C-alpha cells in the first residue's frame, strides 16, 4: 500500500503491436482504478514525448501530473490534429507549458530536479494522504503553491548565474 509513480515516454502504439498494445493500456488503467479505490496516491510523470494512447489512458489519470519542460504531450501529432479539425493549433498547443496553463499538468519539473521534487511531494503529503481526499483538501493547494514558489526561486537563481 504505497504511492505509485509512473514515468511515461511514448510516441504511441505501433501498428504491429495491434490489440496487445491497446489491451495493455486498458489493463494498466484498470490497475490504476484499483489503486485509486484503495485510496492510494498516483504521481504521473510525462516526458518527451508522451503521445497516443498512453496520454489518453493512464498518463492522464495521476492525482498529481508532472511534466518535463517542453515535453510533447497529446493523443495525435499536431499535423494529424490540424488536418482533422481543419485549422492550425495555437503555438505550442501540445507542449507541457501550454498544458500547464490549461490545467492539464500540475507542474513542470526538469529531469535533473525530478527526484528532488517527487521526494518533496511525497514528504509534504506524507505519502498517507489518500487519492480520494487529495483534490478535496487544502494540502494540494498548499503543495502547488510551494512548488510555484520553488520554481520562482530557481528561475531567479538561474537568472543571476
């Protein structure tokens, strides 16, 4: 009964994987549903790229979703989406920063700082806070505020060096 962390990196399923690929995503999502029912924390980390069914299934189910800077995240590539909807996407529409702005990602964390940030989150939440209570409690708001403050401090440090 521990928190779960999944690091996703996928360009999407390959045609030759056929139903096996789709079935594994369904099985993973089903296992995550059981994890959620057990009221356990799930942190999803999105790397570059996280595309296709992985994004449409388990990568987007995290109680907390972290993404690497400039990571390409989406179901279909920009060209496919543009052809389907008949117009161009906004600049950077499938990048982590855009998704953070739209609320699809909770924080952007560099790979170099990921271990420290995840450790901070687990300690802050004490790893005992249940996922069903996670979004309802003020602790998440405090956590994200602390993450923002930390990110601002790091930006200031990088700007002065």
